C-alpha cells in the first residue's frame, strides 16, 4: 500500500514539474517574440486631470512613428535580455539611436523600486511571492535603471500577456517639458498579438513629497503598437549593434556591479553639467572599461 502511495506521489510530482517546465517555456517564447524588426507607433494622451489650478495645461496628445530593432542580447534559462534600437532618417543612410533595454528574470527576488527624484529603494522579496513570475527590468538609454516589476505571464485562450503596475521616473517626452510632478505610476501590459506585440499603458502622474500623501495630478493612456516587418529593414541597426556591443557589455557589467551592492540607489542627474548618456554616447573617450567605470561611478551618490 505504501509503495503504491509513494508511486502516486512521485507521479503527481513529475506531472507538476513537467507542467511548470512547459509553462516556463511558453513564457520564454512569448518574451522572445518581442525581438526583431518593427514599425512602431507611440501614442500618448492625457485623459483626466485632478489639478486645482484653473490654468493647468495637460500634455499634448503625442503620436510618433519609427522603425525599431529589438536585439536579443541574453538568452538563458532564467534571464532574457532585449536591447531596443531606433532606426531613423534616410532609409539609405539611417541614423541609429540606442533606445531602452528590457531584462526578464525568472523568479527574481531583488528589485529596485523607484521612489521619485532619482532615488530607487532596494527590496528583497520572499521567494514564495515570486514563484513562477518574471521580473521585467527596464533601463534608460545609458543602461541606468528606470523601473521594474514582477508578475506572471498569462498564456490562455490564445493570448499571451504580462501586466504589472510599478512606480517610474517621468518619460523623456515629459521631463523635458514638465516639472509639476515627479513620479509616474506605470500600468504596463505587454501582449503578443497577430501583428507583433502591444505595449498598453494606464499611467498616473503623481506628486510625491517626503512625509506627505501622494497627490494624483493626472491620468495618461499609452498605446504603443509594434508591427512586425522583415528583419532586413533593420539591417543597419543590427549591424550597429554588432559594431558597438562590446562597449555596451562593459557598461552593463558596471551597472550590474552597482546593482549587486543590494542597497538603496541615488543617482546624480548631471555631472559637469552633462547627463550620463551624453558621456557614454561620445564616440571617443568612453570606450575602455576604466573610463566607463569611472564615469558611471561619478553619477552614484554615496
């Protein structure tokens, strides 16, 4: 009788393990479907405002289009990294702009949560809280942190999507024109579609001050579509990455060392009146490991 019970338990455990492995593989496939060449449309509109100021002016509706190459950088069992590159200008001689990066970590317990004003709080989550989940870590163009959150990929009824709400810095389209709020609560949904994928956002613009309750200033809708096109259209961006990958691998390694300190992180906005990306985007002077390490470290407040 005991033998039969042990056999049954072993069988159930085996079935459960196979099911978990299959689910993880589905997740990995969904994430990697975001790689490739895409015609992108970025749509943002401020939907509601809650300001008491009668002269309040909402952000203008913004619609931008472009060609984007999403390069698979890391493909490991528990980590997938995708670097985005914009390809703009004359198709015969395009300009390549290093864009955002997204890392996906399976059952990750270490998070840096944004807390306004260029500050991130380090959090250690219990393993039970992230079981089966993927953390999406999103980085700036200079590979400094933006936002991250953990949730499960949902693969059901022919749909594959991941959604999470997490605090983030202002988007570039906003912090160059707005200073009346200092935190964006991002409601992110990544969904794989028949045309490519969709980044659907429901965002809240928040004023955060130490010792006070958060004040909601406005709501925003983002709807960014990534329509898959032949990879040959992004050949220039793919080649740019091959030519520059070594440099940016050094940048990522330095940031990994900073993040590995497992403590709260505060970054300078500028050093010598220049933001970090301007140092790193220079073609000369910031290509060697020692130079890269030094300039990144100069932005980390002690």
